[in-house]
């Protein structure tokens, strides 16, 4: 018998599309995949060498549940150096990826019936994590015209007496949008009126910001520190997705609650990954910046290419490695066989099956008029992807 909890959850749409693309590739079909949220770069050598050293030195055992003292101290130093934030190692808990930190933070703060405000488009896992915590997701649909950023007015309207958490993701997955200092100040002004509302600030794409510096809500509203749960990790900026290492920085009560949950569910992350993370934060960011600069070139190519296609609009995202073009003018069009493309999901499946292009439908992110394309791929792949995308759209009437 399968639990109702498990039956209620939906599988990750991004992993589903990625899996379908890999399946078609195994069948011998030519597939260009822009579906995965994973850098195509290798983990920097100095990080790998630190992991190898840890293995050779016998660091093979369990670590403290919140993470090694050395890694937590390095995270504290990083938060001060890069973000101007003051934390103590006791306010840090390391996890098996930032995804786990988000999930455990919600389990630690949300009770049955509590509301969690999630701006849409949203990362596909947020609503399902809220569901697992027995909370209620309140999705707020943001606008293409505002680069899909939540406004203070929308936040004010969404808050009720049941609101427990607001989730902010900047830079955003799936849109790449970044909240500016002014944006954050406006949201903070609203949040000050509601002292019982926690803020989960997902900053996993922090190092992939292009024209402006990354802004955390705590940079503009340090007075909200006890209510802010900062989630970050090593997967995106350091190309360490498979190492599974993230962390949460929060007030001691939240960290203690998350630590209890983690101690029963998974315990600490891998000792070897923690040694690698310590090296990542103990060295300069030159290789991280090199990856960021390459992502910027790809972003510019994608935005220009997409805006050159009739009926497609794409704003220039400030960070991450995604574009989220508006394809609404193609919804309702017909395929060559006469069937109608009713949703972005229909469009993405058509592009995958007929043109070998994998991207993720906006339906999965709460925005039916768009789709997500990852540019974590080489320029030659991106050029081919844009060619297939245009051919696919041109085939519709």
C-alpha cells in the first residue's frame, strides 16, 4: 500500500523531460537537450584534488550532523566576504544539496494548513515540498513585463493570517531574473508589517550574476535576519552538482529544528564532499568567474536568437543559466497532422519527439505562456537548438 503522501506528490518535471530526452538518445535519435539545470563545466581541479587528498588521508567516516567545523567556519567566512552577513558556525547546517536544505527548512517551519507564498514561475520542487510539509502553496503569478519579479503590491495582497513562509529565489530558476536592491527594499517594507512570516531565500545561483552584484534580502533588511533562512550550495557556481553539498544559514532555533530532521533522515553530507566544499570556499573565485563569463556569452546569444524568431519574446535575464521566452502566440496553433498545440507541454513534447529538442514547459513552473531553456551547453549545441526550435515553430500553422 502506497501512502497518500507519496501519491499526492508529483514527479519533477525537469527530471522527467531530461529522462525522456536521454531515453530517445539511447534509441539512437539526435537530441539537443536544454532541459537540465546543470552546468556543463567540470568541477575545478583544485576542488577535486582536495577531495582526493581527503580520501587518501582516510577521511572516510561520518562527520558531525551539521557538517564539519572547518566547512561551517568556511561558510561563515564566505557569507561575510561575499555577502556582508555575520553568522556563527552554530547558525549553519550543511546538507546533501541545497534542495535538501529547502525541503528540511519547510518541514521545520510549516505546520498543516500554513500558507507558503511562491512567486510564479517557480522552481518545480517548491510546491511539492510545501505539500510534503502539509502546507498550502499560494502561487502568485508575476508578469513577463516585470521580468517575472514579485512586486510589493502582489506580496501584500497574498499575505493572510495563515501565511507562514515567503519563498524568494534570486537569481531565479526558471527565469534567470534577479531582484534588485530596490525590489528587495520594497518587499522588505511589506514583510516588516507581518512579523510571523518567515522568508526562505534561495540563493543557489548567486555566483552566476552578470551585470549587477547579487543582492540578498538581508543586504537591504538586516533587521529581518531572525526571520530569513538563507539556502545556498556548491552545485551551480562551482559545477559541483554530483557532489551533493548545500547549506542553510538561519536563526539557531530553525537550525536546531532542521538538524533534528536531518539527523533522522540522512545525517550529514559526504565527508569527501565537505572537504571539497571547504576547498571551494578557501580559494579565489577566478574559475567561478570564468564560467560565469562564458554563461553570459551564451545568454546573449540565446536572447538575440529567440527575439529574432517571429512570435517569440525573451527578456534578458540577469543571472543563472536559463532563458524563459514567451511562446504564447504559438498556443492554439496546429501541427502538420492537424492536432492543436494547446499548452506549453504540448509544444515541448512536439519539439522533442519531432525535432529532437528538449526544453521544459512553462506549465511545470506555473507559467503556461513560457518555457525554460537552459544554456548550460556549448555554443554549437545552442546554435543547433535554436535552428531546431525555429524549424519546429515554423512547422505550426
